[in-house]
C-alpha cells in the first residue's frame, strides 16, 4: 500500500472449510491439465475455458516474479461462500466466485474431486 488509506473492497474473512493443491499445466492455447502435486492427472481439458484462463493468469504472475517452475496452486473454499485460488509461489490470488456461477463451478468441481 502506497498510502495510509484503509484498504477497500477486501472480502470478509472466513473459516477454511476445504482446500486442495493442484498443478495447472497449459498444453496449448486452450488445452489445460489439472494434476495433484504428485503428478496424478485429475482432469484433461482440451477446451479448458475458465480453468485455462486462470492457468494463464498464474503463468503471467510467475513470469513477472521470474518463477520458472510450476508449483501447485491452492484452491480454497470458505464458510462464507468465498472460493479462491492462491499461488503460494508469488502471493497472487483471485476470488473465483467473482467471475460468475459457471466459472466458480469449474473450480468447485476440481476442489470436490477425490
């Protein structure tokens, strides 16, 4: 923060009720895979849609931070309805629920996979 002004637009805190570490890997312009940290394939999405968009956002954040490997990101559900994706490698995060129900559902599906 560059000023002493209080932060605005900050979502209310909540209690973590579910979380999962996953690795998002871009295959090409629209194709993305989702794996667990051990490398087990969870999803292969040739038309990755919003998942691919978020993989690109993570990739960009890591390029800016000069991170060349592909560590896992964290998907987190809170008790107040928030759903986030966090990149521990860069500190980047996004509120997935803010992109609409279908986009949120794409990541809820990943989070709920066994």
